[in-house]
C-alpha cells in the first residue's frame, strides 16, 4: 500500500476507498456505486441485495402484486 502525499503541503492525502457489501442471496460483492441495497431489514433479519438480486426480487413482487390485483 502506498501513501499519497500532497507535494505542495507535505500532508498525507486520504484516499476514498470503495466499501463493498456481500449479497444475502448470491454472495457476490458489490459497492454502493453499483446500486442495490447495502443495508436493510426483513423483519429482524439484516439483508443486503446486489443490483441483480434486487431487480429479481422487485420483479417477483410486481408479478405477485399484479396477480392479486386482477382478482
């Protein structure tokens, strides 16, 4: 790991590091910039969803909601 130092001031510059989360469904890692849900709860269970799994869950919920409203 290298330090980044501002040559004008001599101060060390802090680099923004990407924080990665692990999906609760597929165990893939994703960052906040990619989308998805980084922290949430279903009841009392903490969950994280990658963008792919989040899209799948939303599509499944929409499908079941549409079936329920057609009755």
